[in-house]
C-alpha cells in the first residue's frame, strides 16, 4: 500500500510540475527561515547552561543612585569581596576577578630575544576559587594550587601552544610570561579551552594577589565608594538560600560603612544565565542578546512558515476538482476516508521533505549571507547537531500536517455518486470553499504589506538619525588614543601632538578626552547655589583643549573658549544645563560658579549650543567641558576637504602613522573615522532594517508565488470561457482585467487591514526615540502602489498568456 501511495504521489507531482514547484519553493523559504532562526535562538539560549549548579550562581552588580538619575554597573567595590566571604551566611563560595584590557605579552627566551605579542586580550586577574565555578579540564597543574600565590598565571591550551609552540604541555609549567613589561609571572597551570557556549571566554588567568597593590593605589579597589566595571564578583549560594536575603545583608553592611558617601550604591544578585541578555550590565565585552529580538525572530519564522502553508492549502483546494473522479473511483472500490487522508498527507509529506532537503542544502549559504547579523559562534552540521536534526524532523512533520490535513479532509469528503456524474465541481472550493482561499490570500498580502511598511518606517528613522544635525561636525575627522597611565604620565602624547601639527594635510589637531559623541561616558555630581537654594544634579563631563571646539565646530553662544590648563579651572556648559538650573536666558549663566566634589567653586566661562553625546534616541542632558590636560590621551585630527585627489587623506594618514611609530614603536595605531563611530550608534537599528528588508522580500515572494499558482489554475479552468469571449470580440486588456480584478481586490482588502496595524506598531516603536521622524502618508501610498504593481505583474505573467492564445485551440472540442 505504501508503495502504491508513493507511486501515486510521484505521478501527481510530475503531472502538476508547476504547482509542485511553487509549493516546494514556498515551503522551502519558510523552512529555511525557521531553521536559521532556530539556530540563532537555540545558540543564544544555550549560554551558561553547562555550569554545575548554575541556577545557584549569581554575579554581584551595583546600582548607583545620583541625585536625579541612576546608573547600573556590572562591577563591585573591592571591600565587598571579603565582606561576603566573612560576614554573610548563605554564600557557599565566591570568586573575584579583574578584567584586564589588551596588553603586550613577552615570552623571554634563553639566549635569544624571545617573542613579543603586541596586543593580547581576554586576560583577567583572579583568585583560585574561579576554577571551581567553571568546569575546566586541567592538562597541567591543578585548581587547588592555581593562582594562589602572587605572580602566577594559568594559561589555556590555545595560548600555551601559541606562546610555547612545540613544547610538551607539562614542561610549560615554570615558564616565564611578562605582561606590559612590568608584571612577570610564572606558569602554574594549563587548562583546556572551554568548548561550551559561554561568555567566560578568558584565555589567561593571572593571580589577583599579583595586582592587588596596584589596584588599591591606582583604581581605589580597597575603597567602598569606588566601583569599576572591571571588578567582577561571582557567588554560589547555599542550597535553599534566597538571593533577596543575601541582598538585604549586603545592603545593611553598606549602610554602616557608607554613611558619609554622597553617592548611594546598592548591590543586587544577577542570575548567571541573565548575563548574556541583560543590557543594563555588560557581559565581559562580549555580544549581548536581546530576548525581545529573539522572540520577534520566532514570530517572523512562524509567519513565513504559515505563508508557505497557506500557499499549499490554497493551491491544493483549488485543484481539488481535478482529482474528484479519482476519489470517487477509489471510494467505489472500497477506500475509506482515513486511507484517502493518509494518501494525501503522504503526498504533502513528500513535498515537504523535498522542501526541507532544499532548505538544509541552503543553510550554509544563508549563514554566510547573513554573517553580519548572525552570531559568530553559530554553525550548522547535520551530522553533529542532534538537536538541530530533531528540530528538522519535527518541523517537517508539523508543516506537513499544517499544509496537508485540511485539503486532505476536504478531498476525502467527495461523494462518489456526485463526482462520477461530473458534478464534483459544484462542491469544490470554487463555490463554498472560495471564501477560505480569499481569506488566506488576504492574510498573506496583509503580512507582506505590514513588513513593507515597517521596513520603510525603520529606514526613514535611520536616515533621519544619521542625517540629523547632532550639533557638531562629523566628516573628515579621525580619532585615536595614545597609551596612557594616569599615575605615571609621560610627555609622549604632547611630543606627538607637536609632530602632528607639522604634518602636511593635518588642518587641525587636538589632544583631549573623548569625542563629542562616544561610547564612553564620564558623569559626576555638581552643585549650584541659586537664591540660597542648592541644586544638585548629575552632569556629563568631557575634557577638551583649546582646539577641540574648532575641530568639531561646536557653537559657542556666549562667553569664551577654554584656556589651556593642566587642571580643571573653568567650565563651558551646554544650554540644557543652564535651563535645568532655571536660567530663562541661558547666557546669564556666564560668570556663575558650580561645585564639583573637593575641587571647590569653579567659574562658568562659556555657553555651548546643545549637541548629542549619544544617539538621537535620548534627550540632551546637562554637560560641562573642562580642560584637564594631564588626563588627555585622545587625538582628534581634522583632515580637511578630500578634494579631487583621492590619495590626499591616504597620504596624510600614512604620515600620521609614521609619526606615531617614531614615538610608540612597539604600539599599533588604531584610528577610526568619527562619522563611522557615529554610525555604530545605530547598528541595532540597521540590523533591524536589514532583517525587515529580507522579511518583506520573502513574504512578498511567497505571496506572489501563491498568487501565480492560483491564477494559473483559474485561467486553466476558464480556458473555454476566455476563448468564447475572444470570439465575441473581447480585447486582451479586457481579458487581463477580467482575470485580475478579483485578485487585486484582495490585495486592496489586505492593505486596509495591514495599514492601521502597521501604523500602530510603528508609532509604538518610534516612541523609543526622543527625536523621531513622522509616519508620512507616502509610506502607505508606496506600500499600496508597490504591492498592487507586483500583484498585477505576477498575474500578468499568466493572464497575458491566456488572453493572447488562439481561441481555436480551446474551442475545437466543442
């Protein structure tokens, strides 16, 4: 029986090649999208699922409360580490580690110069408890003794083989590794690299005691009021211990030791598996995932699958009359309804299986095509990913049921006495079931038009944000940072500044702090006395020299520019700060004084026009510029107009690199164009726009494929009618209109449904932006016009062919 079912299914597919191809293409698009999205979702939700007792592991984070706003920091104060270990019951174990930035690594050689690695990352200072939180496999040494004493380091296998190629792992123990020419360590252990999905991707582990004195002196690690995102703390709670109780104990201790702190800090416990998703706290400089985006991707996959299933249902029910006599004969010969349903479900499964195989073959290409959007760690191997294979099998069965069950039930209900008298057409989808095809077609085009409108709105907002005047000049400026040690400053940056001023093609150069808009942010609290009342607020601070305003063309509305100084002696403030302090005329703030910590009263000498220090998503906040030259390490170079000679900038940058090497021969310059840095603020929006572009394109493609299949069937059914109309004088345009108008009406109905939904959804999305574009009428007009054009073009592929055929061919049998 199964062999007979298979033979009939293959024969039917070959007889209806066009419809089978349309069904396979529609389903393969939906299945491909579902597979890729499954890989993304499964990957992101697999982070930190392998740690033993991971449900009891938490990261301690800090919430800092300023007078008028709060800030969240993933780090903790250094003293909290000992307090948790000694004074707070309910904590089974804890580990502290300090994130070290990229550094130079030297491997001394015996009788030879050794090797130098200029820029190594993923290095931390930690204690030996760290290795009890992650399941490292030890190749040499042991977790018990590792990182216990000062000047010890544990390497992962990949770093060990990089530093000591060809050496036996056991012989690496005792070797010397030097960091930044100042920290000399001895290898005390080698561990295998973690092959799990995790954000803990560190490669080198230096004992924390090696760096404790430096941390205390330079970073205030031993002070309760000092919180750095580099200072991390993990805890594993006792079984049955509640996080809320631990948080309360920490809060009680902080209240005792921090009574005089002007900045109130609270600590909370962040679940281990929340680290990968929570944007309030960083993830060790790793990529963060957004659960809303992941759920949105799942909805997209569902829509695309449904569209493919709708196509199948539409085409199968539309063609049902062709197989009416077959069903009648089978029923007369004794076939039951269940056997007929099983036969047609088998045909559907065969088509779905072909679509699945096509999708699986396309996955590597799709992953490469969307490499900018898809996380780097995602790969696809059918032979090694059992969960993916299980998902594919489940998806194939589910899609087969969704696509084939309803058409199979409809076809199996035909009455033999009716269909064998050539009356089967009266009970097909052309009469009572036509409404279902119309509803499904409207649903397809409503989804497609919704995605088109969303794509246009997101693109319009991105263009608005990118082209909006942010209050400063963006073009023809490069930035780069020089090595900087606050406690051991040198004169190298100042020496490089003088050299750069002499480089031809460098129109202006500044040695300051961060650019007007940057990822890094420095906030402090400031007090202002007005009419006997003290106003305290959080203010963003930026360091600038005398050339800074000119390079970025910041507008000075009143007062004067800053004077060059090694310490903060005066401020420029923006309009937002002046208005916050209650000045009706912002210029009246010139000559007033503000207090900043222990620096005393500092005069305001200038008023700046407001400019954005982040993306245009948020409002402009109070800001102050000061000149504190001993902290300046970032170079800002205005390259001037590019001109007709496209090599101008290239030659200038080459000269800048040459001067850099003369001062920092062991360091690589890492410059970036400022306008590219600004564009990075909108990476998430650009990825969303890219995703919507593909969603809109795929939904339109699937919808048009379904429409093409329906019109092919309709014209085939009405071939004699078309012939008669041509004989009676109907023109080609009249016939095309006749065959197309009913379907175009469905597209219009879909627009009427999709337009208000898209307007509401996009209005909600735009509310996230303080400065946003408008929902222009042309977005909806373009959507309706483009969809009607595409639908008419799709319909014309078949209607023109039918309308131009010789009527003799269709009427010769009469």
